[in-house]
């Protein structure tokens, strides 16, 4: 139900834009996670369609460089990644939840119901 796209290779300082299309279904929370070789999966950002409180959410490592946005008409969530560094190299996954997650729970992958297939992002020095 989720299709991630937009990955690729870029030099440090460059930008990439990832997209996650959630088929014909609208999810309340869509998040992005990443996993680098030999490392655990890491939360990147999440966007909530409804509910109060902080929205969107970002990890400390990407806040100020990455921007998550939603196009509800197209059931798409985008992740604009700027000022990329080699440490951003990973497979990026989008995930969707039907529930209403707050920031502390949106950072946990087990709270998501559906996952996309992942897209590779490689940043060279």
C-alpha cells in the first residue's frame, strides 16, 4: 500500500526529494525511517494529518535540513532532504499508521501498520 521513490546518489551538500505514495488510502500518520548498513533502523520524520500538538516531527539529526510535507489530494508524503552528508546514507523507508501518534510514539517503528519497500540514498564525500 506504500510506494517509496526518489532515492539516488548525490554528493555531500546536495539535495534529494523522496516521495511516499499511500495508494488510495489516507493514513493519519506517515513517517520516514532509515537504516544504514550495520546500524539499527532510525526515525527520521513524521507528519500527522489530524490531531493537536507538535506536527510534523523530526529527529535531531535531520531537523533543519529535512522537510516533510503532505499532498493529501495525491495521497503523497514527500521528504525534502537538503545539506546531505555521508552520514545520511541509508535505505529510507516510509511507514504509515492508522492511529493518532504523538511525537514520542511516532518515533517508534513498531507503532506503524504499513511499510514501503525502501529506497536507497547514497551521499558521497
